C-alpha cells in the first residue's frame, strides 16, 4: 500500500549530487506508488526558478548536446507523477534569496508548513543537513 | 525494544569526520540489539576503497548497501564490492526507507 514520503532538500544544491539523489528517490517512490512531497529550503529554492530555462548553458566540449536544467527535470517529474508528487519551496528562503519567480507547478509555502508536512507524512527524510 | 534504523551516508570520509561517527553509531545501535542498515550514496561510496570498516559492520550483523549509480558516476569498479556488501540503487533505497517502522537518518 502506498505511503507518504516527505523529502526535505536543505543546503547548497550544487555542492554535491544532492539534487540528483533527491530526484532519483522521488521518482522511485512515485514508481512504488507512494505520495511524495519535495520541500526545498535555502539555495535549493533556486533549483526551480524560471530564469534557469529548460536547458543548461552549452557545454564547450559537447556543443550540440542539450542538458536539461534542474527546473526542467523537476517540471518533467511533476508532469510524469500526475499528482502523486508536490514540489514546494519555502517562502522565507525564497524571499531572502530572490528566488520567488518559480516555474509553473512549484508552490511557494510559508515556512511553518515544513514541520506540519514533515509530521503529517508517514516517512520524513531531510537531505543535506549534518 | 528493538528498532530498525536506516543510516544513509552521503559523504566521503575525507569530506567529513562525522562519517566515522555515523558508522560508529550504527555499530553501537547494533550492539544494543537494533536492526541496522547502512546505505552509501554519493561520495560515501569511496569507502569501498578501504573496506575494512564496512566489512567490520557486516561482520557485526549490519546490512550494508552501496549505490551502483554513485559508483558508476565516480568511475569506480563495482567488482570491488567486498563480500557481504550489497550493490543496489534507488529502488532498494526507497524500499528500505518506506518499510514500516524504519527510522531513517541522513548524513
């Protein structure tokens, strides 16, 4: 039976492959018929800003290859999951970092909802903290 | 009361001294009679280069998994996986994470 999973993505997302791990886990959890909430805080709120566009800047050693941006990957995941996944970002973190302009499908939520949603989920895992 | 812990390590030993602490936590919890699973992802898979600590955990009854994707992304050889250590991926990690009454810890 499907359960609910809350994945908190905290910390600098480009410091490691944390974003990749989060996306892999979220995708697999949906595949296993669970309900997934991804909540980003700090600079992880920048992963889904509109300004990123659909592709990353060109790669000088693979000029003709288009690599999807994190925003495009999140958008694809949201579409593919068909309502079994929510991507939420912390309003406080977004306001502080100028990342309020988010791509469609991503919802900006007040910070106190973090703890509410974390508590409400069957399983909560916060990635990126000590 | 016996509990089940999933300790997910994402950092390499050269990145953070807390990696050793997490392994030690697993060891101590196991000594306390709890069921422990350690899952290595991201840079934590570099621990395969000096597997004595992982083998020690396995010897104590800790289930140790390593993420095949993280191994491949770092050009490591999955054949170097010592006996008793399981090679897995996101499906295994999610299955372990979503198992009823499991307490997950991320580092």
